[in-house]
C-alpha cells in the first residue's frame, strides 16, 4: 500500500507524523529483512502505530517499555516468518540518586535530562523511588552519555549507574475515584471537575498548552472529551474519564473520573 494513501487515513498532523515514523521502520525492514525499532512512543502514538501495522499482514510487532505497566514503549517490527519477544526490544536502564535532596518529582528528573540536550523520544518511563532516587528506561544509544554527563537535578548533585530490567521497582499508581456531574463534555468543564479547579483558573493552562488530551497538547477549552480519554495537567497529574453515565434528573452529565495521585 502506498505511503501517501496510508497517511491520508489519519486526520491529525501528529497522527501522520507518528504513522510516518512507523512506515519508515517498515520500509527499512522490507529493505534489510532485519528487525527495526522505533523511538519511545506514548500511548497515543502506540494506538496510531497499531492502526498502521494492521495494514501489513507480513509484519509482526512487539511493544515493550521495560515492565508490564510501562506507559512509554518502543515498537519492534520484524518479518512474520521470524520470532521475537519483549527481550528483543533494545532498552537500557539507569538509576539516579540525588544527594541531600528531598521530594524531587518526575518533572525535575525529566527536565534535567532534557536540559542535557536529549530528545524526549529517547526516554521511556521515569519511576520515582522514594524522595531522592529515580529509575529511567532509556534508549541504549544515550546510555553512555547519561552515565558520563548527567551530574545534576536542579540544584542537587546526582550519581548515576546502569541497572538491569530486573532491578526496576515500579509502584502501582494510586487512583482516587471522583463521581461528578458536568454541564457538557467540554475539556475545561471535565478538567475542572477532575482537578478541582475553576474553569477560569484552567483557562491560562489550556491556552499555554499545559493541558494535554490523550498525551497531545490542546489549546481549545471547548474540545470535546469522551469515555476513555486521559486529561493531564502539568504539575497536577492526570484524570481518566472512566465512565460517562448518562444524564442526571437535572440534565447534567454524570461522570466517573479516576485521578492518579
């Protein structure tokens, strides 16, 4: 199937970019007959990749991010006549410990790595271990660079070492259920209920791209959300629209939201 015809199946630019990256790997696979891997994909990009792969019956794939609940993962494509499993997906793992630090966040570690000039797609999940330690899943090609050049998180000095996949220590996310009603399924209305903020306070966050819908920045407060969508707000976590339960007697929409805490 022609590349342009496949890309026309996707409406959003970000979907076409993700689909194009997968098509590039498939083209290289067909040329070399060797397995090919993408960079790390977020769940939205993974769903786009699945739509592309559905069109290629002679291509198999494995998606793996280092542990079963990983959010970000790499996609490995390989010929259907060959075998591959999660161990075939190229990954590396590091542990970073900040000295005399207290309460460092996911954002702190991510910002420190990106501040070294690395791209987000070279990084998988970041697992917080206590108040001053984190584990990262990374692309093997940046492992040596991180071990050599990563020396700080914010104002704190850090030590970095390579670890194995077996040493990863993910903790199950804590989730709080929120039963609420909203006037409409507008993004700002649902986000307001999920994050406990007024719509007027959310407005600047929406306009500045701090709110994401299904891992993609959205700058329209009136964007419509649906059951299964994930809304995230920088510094405030994320909310899943777990159920849309119909209308209340007063005509408002009943929702069950799940907020990661």
